């Protein structure tokens, strides 16, 4: 039996992260911070699927790894899988200072932001959860 309550909790947190990323992007904030927030939105969106299905939610921030656990419910094109990898790197590279690193380009952040929004909406549709119930 699906666990809509837990899925909604994950999606509410994903919505908060996604909304924050949009505000930060519009404010021309640091792209590394936006990237971390987008990674978190995507991770929580995918983990909502696992929560809904009462599956074990693995403690990982690797979006490819989480995606593989949800592949029975959602599939992505190769270019979208590439964006999962890009977003995973935002999280892992931003945890600690990395010598000679640079901020992600705004164009790339915009592409990931658009994909994260589509991902969130797709998961809401798959789980038949109204976005208005998450605000």
C-alpha cells in the first residue's frame, strides 16, 4: 500500500529547496549555493518515490544511485541522466573547499533548475500528489 503521507513529506522538502533555488537564481546569487539546493530538491523528489513505495531510502546524495532505485517508476533520457550527474557534483564538490575550483556557469545552473522543476512535477504526477497540497 502506498505511503502518500511520507511521500508528501519528502516532496514538501523538495518544494522548499526548489523554491529557494529559484529565488536565489533570480537574485543572481552564488551558483554553487544554488547548485547544492537544486541537488537537494532532485534527491528529495526521487526519494519521495521510494517513500511512496515503502522502499528503503538509502543514505546517499548520488542522484544516479537514487535514480537506479526508482527506475521502475520513472525513466530519463541520457541527457537528463547527465544532468543528474552534474547536480550530484554540485553537492559533492561544494561540501569542502576545492583548490582551483570555479563556480558553475549560470547557463548550466538554469538548465539544471529547469530539469529539477520538471522532475519535481513529474514525480508529483506519478504519485498523484497535488502541488498545492505541499505549500
